[in-house]
């Protein structure tokens, strides 16, 4: 789905389709514009997808679990290009820091108390009957094959 179509939608429908609010989407595009300007300071080849379409493809990948092949087919570009584009968008947004998740130690710094429940899921041996010589097969005992 191209951005030109989605741009005309109402705010509620835009959020239902993309998964983010329009203001968040616009902030993401602004960060990507800065990253693109930094990446292509001395010029470069013009991209086949606009930054809005590339961000939309990334949101489709993250939200709908679509494969790179499906996304590439819907946008009309090669699968390798869509892979590189999505990775670039993810890396650029993470590097900015506005859209990164808190670290592992964030729960330790908060004042919230957590209740931990431990479940013992260790293996226990199965009780099986002991084998005795009287239980062996008589054919094996006589040596007949």
C-alpha cells in the first residue's frame, strides 16, 4: 500500500492501517530525512521508494509479519532492496534513541515491586520394572534365530 493513498485517510483509519499515530509517523519520517541527508551528503543514487513508503514497508514488516518477498512484490522492487531498506530504517530509528526500548536494568531502577513465582519443573525419574532373566524371550535364551 502506497503512502499517497494512506495520507488521505482519517487519523483513526491511518492508525488502524499503520499501527502508529500520524504524529508519530511524521516524527519517524523526520528522523529518516535527517539520516538520509547524513548518508547521502555527497550525492547518491535516487531511491526507488520515498522515505514514507520505506517506513510504511517497515511497519508492514514489523506489524503484519509479511515476508520480504511479499513486501517487495507489492512495492515493485527487488527483495534485496527491501531488505536493506527495512534494516536501514530500523537502524536509523534505533540510533536516534526516540524509539528505543528501555534497557535490561530499567525495572531495577523503578519503584515498582514485582512478585516472582517459581515453578519447579525439574525432571523426575520414571519408575520402571526391573528386568530379570525369567522375563527374557525364550527364543533368545535357546539361541535359535
